[in-house]
C-alpha cells in the first residue's frame, strides 16, 4: 500500500540503564520506563540475547494522569484535533521517558534532578497541550471540564518487581500481573483514579523503552532482570506450564469478554474466512485511536480482511479496498499485535519505529489458524452492525492502566475448555499449540460507530447475557488465533527462547496487554445474511 511507505515519525531509541535515584510515590496513570537496577552486576557470565532473567529488578516509573479516557464528550468536529493533541501528550511522556533513561549518573548525583529536569518541564508541556485541547473543544461549542487542567502534573516512583501472582491458582484474571509491578498502587488510582484505562490508544511513553535494539548488550549483555532480547521483557515470571495450572474455564477478565452465545436466544453463527496474513500485511499504525498519526500504535499489527488499513485510510478508502476474505462482501478490518519468537533472530523491522527501535524484536510468527466467527446473543435476536462500526477490545496498556478494559485469553490446544490464562503466557506440552482467543463487545448503543474514548458506544454483555442501558445486541465477533510456538524453557529463573506479543514499550511485553481491533465493512447484503443466519439458528459461512 502506498500510504504505508510515507515517512514515519521517528522515535527516540535509548539504552536500558539503571535508575538508582529514589523517586517519589505519586498518583496518575503509570507510564513505565524500563530501567533495571543492574549497574553493579557482573557482566562476566556471557548473558545471551535469547535468555531472560526473572526479576528482582526495580523499574523507574513516570506516572501521568490519563487525559484521553476522561474526554468522553468531545464534539465530532473537534475529535481529529483532540486526537492530535493526545498524541502530543504521549510524545511528551516518551521524551521524558528517554530523558529518565539517559540521565542515570545525573540522578545518582542529584536527588532533585528528576523533578527539576524531567518532571517539572513535562508538567509545563502537558499543561499547554491540555489547554489546546480545551480550545479545540470550546471552539466548536463543546463543554470542557476545567478540572482536566489538573491532570498536567506527573510524578515518578520506584516500583517493586512484578510477579504476576495468582495465575497458577486459577484466579489470575482479576489482577492480570499488575499487582506487584507498581500496579499494586492501582496505577496511581488511589491518588485520583484519573488514569483508569485510557492512554491505550496513543503512544504514552512508548517510543524509547530503553535499550531495545541493543537489548541486553549495554552491561555486558545483561541488564539484569531486563528480560527479552529487546531489553524490555518478557521475563520468566510471565510464563507458566499450562499442565500445572488449576482448571478455570472462564473466558475473559471479570465480565470482559464473556461469550454472548448460548443455548437460547439467537443460536446461529457466521464464519468469514480471511486467512492468516500470509501476505505479511503489517504496520504500526492504529487508524481507530490515532488517525493520521504514523506509528501511532508503536507496535506491529497483523492485518487480515481489509488490505488498505493504515493511519491515513478514510472510510471511503476502506470501503473500496481489496479484502483477504474469501467473500469480498467482507471488507472489514481485523487486526491484532503480532506474536514474536525472541530466539536471537531479527525480522524486517529490527531497525524501524514500532519494531526493534521500540523493543519489539524477534521473529514474527504467522498464525497457523485464524478463525473469525460471529455468534448470537443468549437472550434474543441480534441487529445488524452499522457500517464503519469500530470496536477495540482489550487494552494495549493494561499493565500500566490496570485491567478494567483488559480482555485476554491465552491457552493451548487441548486445554481451552479447562484453562484460560490472562496474565501469563502458556508453555504448552509437546504436540499442543498456543491459542489467543478474543470475544468482543456485543452490545451497541444504537447510534454511534465510535466514541471519543473508543469505548463507550459498545459494551460487553452482562452475566446473564443481556445488554444493559438500552444497548442493542449485535453479532459478537470471536477471534481465535493458533500458533506453532517452540516451547520456552525455564531454567534457574531465566526463560530461554521466549515468545511475546508486541506491546507499547513501557508495558514490557506482558501477556495482559493483548488486544484486538475491528472495523465493520460488511456489505449490506452480507451483513443481513449474517444476522438472519444467527437469528434463525443456522451455521453459515
């Protein structure tokens, strides 16, 4: 695609180095800078790039309140301008993150350096950007909550090592790996709660990520506990032998991601066959959350279905595009972060933004299966999705935002009806394959194809399968991805040849950050066929 060759916004590659300054605890949305305390470790043990170390390392964190998730009533005419300013906020955090990474010695010698040289200037930049957001909204007659101006201030803190506790006991879905890595602070929510989930759509601190393309080489190749050949994870504690996990059949984190179909209501299904991205259609954009911003995702996506999806694609271009789906009546876009094998090899993007420059390294794995299926609602009939409906499910920044929007299911073939993991990657036994399963929101407000925070126009079904608040049931998209992944090995607190999903760098390749995106461009006839099949109990494709 021609648009994908446009010049990308350059990101700042920085080294992962230790931060030894004592940093203050503060509130707001956590943006994690990946600086492990390894300055005093020996570099004589020949640390290999394809090994990671479980971690007793501390992570220095910049904590900024999330502005984007608070902007739920942005007038349509102001959304493009506001999106651009939100991207500026993310860029500012990115620059502060890089500054924090590159000034270890100055921080060690001056306890006030971080506040004076990093956090203070960041507050000033954020205040000016938030004011531009106010102007954009008020210019078109919208209402701006002046209390949002208080979200300019950021703080810093040291965080304890993340343990991903709870997974082996089957209760893992509740805390998704966050409880010890600074998330025990609930992302700073106890100090105002303002960050909750937001920020996931943009860039927040993600570009620089410390040491990513040299991952593991600065300190004799061993920024201890740093994890992953990209220098930002995963670590041994992110993995679990699935054969040792207590059975927990529930899909989804909390109420998120519950299957909508059941033995009553609309029992049919519709399968669309769109391939596994064998043509390697990739980019690091996200047209839903960062339209017009190249590398807005800061990690690489697989695209199936619509073949013209990038940051600059209009609805008209998407509607006229080619599709990888067998039925060209489905020009919908289905996209998710790639899965990589971190075995010391590199891929085409090892020196590119969103790839190796930002800690996303290793061999990109193509799914062996990609099932895209739409199902009904256990309480009654479904209605057609509107053209260009956008749905984001899961949270690409769940490790730093908390799990309120997380929607992650990891398992292995042969175990899917027994075990679903949310904050761990599974180590599958021989002959079993890694599975990523996503059940999308299937309740729609009946009016909007998107919302200012890309969340509130759709919702998950309630526990009984019904839609709340007058929302209408729509076909539920279920995506099941299967991968042939060589099983990682855990040895002496290290993981050898790990695999990991691409992430925003500050999210350290945590499995809880897996997510999935959809834009509906079914033709009217094919959408009507889908709805009829589902409502009459048929199985169609």
